[in-house]
């Protein structure tokens, strides 16, 4: 294998995009009419090349040489800026944007597939465009025309970078408890005062300025989440020409040092501490985005996009870890087959040992399944925005809402497990910094936290998505899965998989009803994480059945590998949900009933 092939599998991407998701059909829609497979492949080739040449080479160096802060400015290795310049010069910040905004009007599914190369090659450096594109999309949707001209266009050109500023030191994920204040000014602007914690990309010299999307409370706002507004707060105020000028009162208080994503600055930011006085006045200058007190709803535009993106990043890290483990297992001789009688016979590559194959097959099923799920979700976003039929757009949006917590959390849990198995495949070497698999694990360990923990995603799935609108989202998911089961019923090899999946989906529906039958949210949601894991495994079984159907009747090692991975998932993984559903149906209150004093 070449080094580039250890980042992602282009063959698998082609299978997902063209043989399963049929993305070429999108070119029949007016928005994508200028494209064809040649242009799609050109973008994917460009992403793979830049990822291999500019991102992957400094992945370890950035991990070993974290950004530093001397009290005045942040310093980091120069390769980060060089890689982002290559990303910018290729026009990738605006790949899926309107022509009017300087974009290429690519389908989101192609943009997401291309970006996976960067997440696999160097997730720390990829975080900067990841956040910038998300902030630009948020402001494009909820901002004014003036805000779009001032901030979105430069972000999509890669000149300005963006962040999302939600959490605070005392609040964490409990956004209803944020304290950052926004004080209205006579000129229509606001002055912000407060601190924001865990802000990725919050300070650096990689761009002309940084555009912070900040949640804060106006004076007299209602308590809780209903009193949160959204503001755009640049690091430097823009002059009359639109160029960054006077320093805003946004100050880096310090860098956080995480176990992974070390190339991404992670910051504590102070707004309005008085170190700078723009316009000779205290407070960080910001402008309201959208309606007052509707900031959290607006921010969810970026958060939901980021949740799918975090899941895609987790899948990419699981995938590159798998490819590194596979490459090592093929080249590492150790031990002999159990049937070998001659102790002097040469050792065999460890891939010939059944337990190593088990670990590799698990990684393959997790990584390829997770990547397929996230690209399916990206395809849904294209349907949600560009399908000609209104009912199809609504259906795509509802299904995407249902799948979002799974697309975020399942890869973050199971591709992390895949990274753990990659370390195990390498044995003692896997635990050393001489091999990259330990870094992939550390990087991926952050993703169960990013954009909402498993617990938060479980509450969202069981407490909102599965029951809202009379359970319409869960019903739609069930109908979609059963349509796949019906297609599989014509294939003798796949029929048993379909039957097992149909049984699982039936149990999930019944379990959801049982959990909620008492109408007690506290008890119903006590085991929401288990519900998320069970539904997630059923969804991934469905994704694998879809892939098996796309591979049906096709011959060759690639397709045989797909079939074997599907077989693994149905034989080894799907059965895991039965005891989870048993626990949920029993309404077990072990965790709920535990008392603080008993620990």
C-alpha cells in the first residue's frame, strides 16, 4: 500500500457514492446541472492529493508540538498555515456554496466525502475549515445581507476563520445557565461581557481575523434557553473597506491542552474584560444574528451540521486507523498456524491468525459502516434542499433529524473502539508513539464529547426525536428500513439479515412505547444512552444491508469483503441490542435509584 492509501479508501468512497447512493442522479437537478461524475471525481482527487501532500505529513508533528501562548500571541508549527493555504487555494471553503458566493455548487455529499480525506489525514488542522464553513453556513442562513457581505464572503474565501462560542466555565453543556451579557448600544450594536470555554480555533494567526458566533443574554431576557440570543463578534472590527482594523475586546485567557486534536487551539476567551477598548469603550462589540431570544434555535443550524461532521470525523479516524492496522498485519510476521507441526517453519503474517482477522473485521465493519451512514446523511441534506418534490424534501428533513444523534454518537463510540482494536493489532508497538494508531485513538477520544455527549444525544433521540409529532420520525425510519428489508427478501443470502433487522426494528418500536407509557420523563430517559446505542446498532445493520444489496451479484475481492463485513455485523453486532432492549423494557432504575452517599 502507498502512504496515501492509508488515509482513506478511494475505492470504498466510489462504491458508496456511485454504486449505492447514486450521486450522479443529483446532476439532473438544476442546482447541480453543471456537474457530472468527471467533476465530482476531480474534486475527490484534489482533496485526496492535498490531504496526502499538505495535511498528513505534519499530523504527528502538530501533535508533538502543540500551539503555545506567551501572553500576547499564539504560535504553532508553520505547516498548519501552509496546509490551510493549499485548502484555500483549491476553493474548498466554498465547495458546496452558491455561485453567487464564489462557490462551486457541489452537492453536500461530495463536499463531505472530500472533506473526510482531511479529517482522516489530520483532524487537528482540518478543524479550522470545519468550524469556518459551519459558521459561514449559520450566518448565511440567519444573518442579514450586510452580515453576509461583511463576514460570510471572506470566510468562504478562506480569509476569515470562524468559531462557535457556546460553553462557559460554570455551565458546560447546560446552555440555559450561560451568563455572558449583551448590552444594547444606541447604534444598534451590542457590547458583550463574559467568558467562553473550550472554544476550538478561538485564537491564532492563521487568518486575517476570527469571526466568533457567540451565545449571550440581553438585559431583561427570560431565564433558561428561551432567553439566549446569538451574536457575531469579530476579533478585529472591520473598517469601511471591510478589512480587519481596530482590535475588539476579545482576549485569549489561555489555551486548554487536550489529549487529542492537539494541533487545534482550544481556548478560554474573555469578552469585554477591558484589555481593549474599541471606540474608547469597554465591552466586545457584536451584532445580533436573527431574532432576540432565538439564538439557540439559530445556533442549532451550526450544531446539527457539526454533529454530523463530528461523526464523519470519527468515522475517518476509525477508517485510517483500520487501514494502518491492516497494513501492519499484512507485513508483520509472527507466530505460526495452529496446524503447523514444524517449529522451525517460517512465521506467518499475523493477518493469518483468526483473532487478528476478528479485530480487523470489526474495524472494517465499524469504519465502513460509519462512513456510509454519514455520507447517507449528507445525501439527505441535498434532498432536503434541492429535491423537486416538497414531500420528498420534508421526508428527507425528518429522516435527517432522526438520524443526526446517531450519526454523531455511533461513530464516536464504535470507531473509537476500532482505534482501540488497531492498537491491539499492532501489539506492543501500537502503544508507542513510533506508530500513529495511538494518536488516532487520542484524537478520536474527543469526539464522544464534541457537540454533545452520548448522554445528550441519547436524551435528544429518546426524549425528542423518537416521540415528537406522535412518533413520526421513528415511524419514518422504520418504514425506510423495512423497504430495505423487502428488497433483501428476494436474495436468499440476505433474507436472514432482513428478518433479523425487521425483528430488531419491531422491538425498538415496542420498547419506545413501553418506556414512555407511564409518562414519567425522568424514568423514561434514565437509560437513554442505552436506547441510543441499541437504535444506533440497528441503523448500522440497515446501512450494512443496504451496502450488501449494492454489492449483490458483483464479484471480486472488494465486493466479497463488503459481504463478509455485512455478515460480521449481523452475526456479531446486531445481536448485542437484545439485552439492551430487555433492560429498557424492564424500566430498570438502578442508576436513577443510586444515592450520592452510596458511592
